[in-house]
C-alpha cells in the first residue's frame, strides 16, 4: 500500500525551498525521531532513496532488541 503526498514549493525573493512531508503512518512505521537527519539519493528520475545515518539505525536495532513487542 502506498501513501501519496504533494511536493510543496515556497518561493521567496532570493531563494526557494522544496518540501516533502511524510504521512504520519510512514514516519511512525519507520520510527523516525524528531530532528533526525537523513540523506537523499537520486537512483533515477522515478526512484529516490532516503538513507538514515548508521547511528539512527543502530539505535533502532538496539531498541527493537531490548523490546521486541514494540
């Protein structure tokens, strides 16, 4: 099952910012933390890859290991 989202653009006089918001269900399923830094890679013009830091993944694995029911 996929979740659709819109790409948002905010244009200012000297700059522009693009935003992609995660649906809450996706963020919760991935167990993102507030302020977590991720890195985007462009696989091709149709697929983008979001990579988490090794420390974020290690913390998540540690959390799952100590509490497998969550």
